[in-house]
C-alpha cells in the first residue's frame, strides 16, 4: 500500500512539474505596473550557436544594442500567436539600435526552418535542441521574452505570451536608460 501511494504521489508530482515546464499561455498583466514582465538585473548568458537559418549568431556580438531574445518552439501555440508581433517589432526598430534574436528550444530543425519561412522572421534564431541555453536564461516555460540592455544585462523578462504593445514598452524603457 505504501509503495502504491508513493507511486501515485510521484506521478502527480511529474504531471505538475511537466505542466510547469511546458508551453505557457502567460501573457500581459503579471507585474505591478500592468505588464506581464518582471524587472531583472542579471548578466545575459553568452548565447552563441548555429541558427535555424544555417549561420552562427552570438549574443555577445550584439553588445552595444538593446536586444530582444525570444524563446520559442514550433509546437507552442502561444509562440505561434505572438510571432507576428515580434516580426512587426523587428521591422519597427530596425536601424534604431535594437536587435532581435530567437532561441528555438527543443525543436526539430526542419520544422523550425519552415516556421521562420512561414512567418518571414527577419532575425536569427539559435537552435537549442537540448534546451541548455533556455535553461541558462532560467526561463519558466514557452514562450519567454527577455529585453537586454546595451551592456548585456537582462532588464526585463516576460514569462508567457506577450504582444507588440508590451514588448514595445519594454524596449522603449531600456532604450531610455543611460548608456
């Protein structure tokens, strides 16, 4: 009887932990200021790797720019919903000292390439098959978005789905910081 109870409890814990690390719907509204973002002040990981597009991308190479890092996967419905807004913002901020970098987490490279083509994603997305880079960002679940200042410090983290208005606000706040 004890063994059966332990197995039931272990199974329940697995379900809860799996749900917590899975694709989240999160979204705007989680912070005190009405944004779904939390202020952060920690160094960004030195994200570097092969991209979905077949090149190499490196977050340290983008130092001097404000950088938006979005962690996504093709199997994540909230990621699909927010992708058009991220593409729109990348175009809006082009040439204004803002770069975008995707992080395709635990995904199939062929499906990721199809995603990039489908949405016309203009910025690189690093492949993260094992999820190691996403873990380095201490992400909660998919999607997650981070806004990094010019010196390489994460200033904002959005757990869950975001939208253009929220990310625009966060970018503008970081752009307004002294260099």
